[in-house]
């Protein structure tokens, strides 16, 4: 998605971002209560190579998020 690409470039993210336009993953991961919800919470998960969740940021802030992730790696 073009919006995700611009967002990643703005904050210097060098990896692809997930776009959940139907809110299906947002509901599963707790970022939205229902698919029809108009907005979602900016929640983030660090998922390890084994597929397990290593850390949760319930209110991820774009300005500081990259540094917070790097500190956890």
C-alpha cells in the first residue's frame, strides 16, 4: 500500500508494514473490537523467528517505536 510506504519512509522503517484494511488481523490482535470499527488502536507486536510474540506495545508511538524495537532485539 502506498500509504504504508510513505509512512515507512517518513520514519525510516526499512521493512514492510502490514496493512489490515478489513480489520481482520486487528480484531485478532486486539487493535480493533470489530471489523466495522472505523479506527484501530496503534498496537504493535514483536514476533520472533519462531512465530511467538516476544513483546507487545499497546500504544506504539511512531516517533520512538523504531528505537524501542531495536532495544528489544
